[in-house]
C-alpha cells in the first residue's frame, strides 16, 4: 500500500515513522512518502501520474483548498470545511478513472489528545490542593473507635476547561472549533483577518448545491457565536477568562517557522490555564516555552498527530480490505 503526505513544507513530518509503526503492527507492507506541494491545484495530475497511491494526508496549507479537488466528501470533512485525509480509488466508473474522497480525522485526534491533557492538568491541580479537615474531623472519637484521620485531597479546584480561546482560523482551527463544540466547551477566537473575513469559505462555490454532496451537506459557521479578537486589538482580549488556549497556526514549527511565536502577552492568564499547541516539532515550541515561563500548563501536538494518524490508517486499511467489492460505499 502506497501512502504519502502533501503540503508545504513537509520535510519535518513524523508521519512516515507513525505509519511504519502501524504497518509493522498490522503486517501490511507500506510505503509512505513526503510530497512537498506548494500548489495543491496539481493534485489530480500528480495522482494520475502515480497510480499506485491509495491514500494521502494533507497538511498546511492545503486542508481547505483540497476540498474543491475531491469527488466526494465524508461528513467529517463537509461538516468542518477542511480535509486532512484523502482516499483515492481507481475505478473506470469515474471520469478520469479516479475518485478522491476527503475525510477529516483532526477533530477526533484533537479531542482525544485534549481530553488526555485535561485529565493530566486536573490531576496536577487536585494533587496541589492541601488536605482539609471538615467539621467531623474536630469531633472526638466515639467510644471504641479510632480517631478520624485527615480528609483526603478534594476536587475543589479541579479544572473543567469550559472556556477556550482558539488562536487561528485555518483548517486546523476549524477542526478544533468543532471538537470543542462536541465536548461542550465554549470558545472565542483570535485572528489576523478581520472578523468578517473569517469563515468565508463557501463549499457551494466548489460543489454547487450542497445537497449534491455524498454524505452530509456542510454545516456553515464553525466559529458561529464565538467572539472574535484581532491582533490590532490585543488589549481587549480577556486572557484571565480562559482555561484553555489552542494554538492553530504554523508559527514555531521547524522548519519554515522555527523560533517564531504569536505576539501575545500571556502574563495575565491564570496559572491553571492549559496551552495546547498543535505544532509538534520541536517538542517545546517558542510559544510553549513562553507559556511555561508564565507558569501555565502546556501540551504539544504529537498526541493529536498520533490519534488522527491512527484514524486515517483505519480508513485506508478498511478501504483496501474491501477493494474487491466494487459496490463498497466510500463511507
């Protein structure tokens, strides 16, 4: 099975080692290549020239642009307005002998990694709460009974992460927004563009009537209802209100954006705040280091990468297993 990653840049990607691990575990021969692709418009011609490719991951900056090149969208991609996983089927029933179906595994990947990170922070906060003694602790022991010991550390300050700020507006930010909605976490957004320019992607421009989509039609407005702040008005951001900050831009990524970070001031954040940086290389990004210096909790993007890759692997492996069934649905 031949797979790969399209994006620009891609040389930093850990995906080849992840899929090599999956292949060894499941006993499936796999070749996974990195394909630097500055312009995604060449995707279909590229795939026609490489007929053995059955699956591709898509990364920055192609997660939204790739939608217009797909023949079908799984509900996970049409709902979000971004795709990071492509299934390529070779069948003469389609015009050029090829059908590209777009999926999005970022939502599940982020949600799984976030829940794990939240649990770790919650445990740290719970452990930091000093043992307290309730009214019963001051009462003398009843005849024949041992005196009560100190109360166990309680959950009085367990972090619930019910208010988040998304830093960014691209395909990854859309996935994060939907994951937060699914988890019941309210969020605001910090963007470079004016608020009116965000969420401007309209899939009907590429697809026509949304009802013609295979799977569910796109649900507009991943950021609907969120307050939006721009970088020229950082003073209006209520940093102290957020339990969770999610960084969804490539700044800090090595290579290409190494050493860079957003021009934000985290000194007003609560010490219980978790910064989740979707960038996974380097292990500690400049933004994560700054957050640590401010006393915040941090989580890098490697956990999300692993979870979303496992989901993509399942899609490709299942499709390959069912390849002999020509009536198999892409969903």
